[in-house]
């Protein structure tokens, strides 16, 4: 009887353990189910989702060549991104940036500070020549479309510290810098970036250069950062940038490269 009691006790413990494991599994699956619903509704990961999201934000923009995103993206890129032609959004790039930033502030319930307010015109902000040339190649390849499909990356852990004094970012042949407009669009379609804490990798916008006084001396680089629960846009002297930054860049398909561009 004693042995039978012990055996019975062990069996009961096993049953309890099995029930516990089943309950934990069900709880985990339920959490994942609800989390997936949240992420699907909040993030626009795939190209189709990105394009759909952009069309809701900018009803006047038209087509995109989605087939490009079926190709393998270049080495160094983190994926394919949908970027509307800024000329379809506003007469000038500066005005297009303002519209994008307004939408970012709205989507983040006002938790966005723009330290460059009133200085997004051509006197204070300009796109770098390399980026202009590369975008020209993308526009030529995807002519007739309002939304361009571009391989890109927003910085990685390996890039931390690359902005320390006397160390400038070295582009690959097919790479070019993204600016406020391009990264602003990505922040609208990929809400996970710069949402959690100060430790999130800041994004340096190396496709643009900024002049504080509008005197023609473009000595600063804009960047997005996340501090005290808010996304922020600012600009700092290149050599004094915090080493918590990663550089945002896009990639031109190598077959489109020629000596006239880079």
C-alpha cells in the first residue's frame, strides 16, 4: 500500500506538471496571437503593406514596381523599402519633408520634437550630390512610377562609433546616403524604429547636410534620436556626433552603375 501510495503521488505530480505545461503553452500562444495582431496593425513590413500604408497617407500617389522587391537585396542592405517620389507630394523637397514630419508627429501622438523647425528650406538644408546622382539612376530605372522600391539600411550595431572624430563613413560603390525625407518615410511605415528607449540606435541622415544660419556653410548632419519618450530631429557638427548613431543609406543596383554616376 505504501509503495502504491508513493506511485500514485508521483503520477498526480506528473499530471499537475502536464496541466501546468499545457496552460503555459496556451498562455504563450495567446500572447503571441495578440502581439502579432498588434505588430501587423502597427508595422508595415512587406512592400505591399508599405505601399498600402503610403497610399493612405498620400492619396494622390500612384503605382510602384513591386517586382523589384522580389530580387535579392544588395549586400549591406537590411531589406526593400517603398519611398514615394517627393515631387508627387510637394513642389519642393523641403515642403515634402514638412508634410512627412507632420504625419510623424500625428502618428506618434505629438511625441516628436523638431529642432530644425522653420529651417527646412534650401538655405539651411540640402541633399548631397552623391545622393542626388544615385536617386537619378533609381528614377530612370523606375520611370513612370510614383513610389520607388529601394534597398536600404538604417544603421546597425556594427556601425556604432563610426561617427567618432576623424572617422567618416566610407560608401560602397553602390551605396548612397539617405536624408530626412527618406528616413522620415520609413519611420511612417516601420513604427518599430526609435520607439523604445534612449539606447535605440540613433539614425544619422548622411544624405543631407545642414546649415544652422543659412550662410551657405553646410557643416552639420541631421539625425533622428529618441530621448525621454520622444522622437527628435536635430543636427550636429559631424565630428561631435554621439557614437550611438548608425548611418542610413540606400543602394543602387550595380547594373545601373556607370562611370558618370560613381
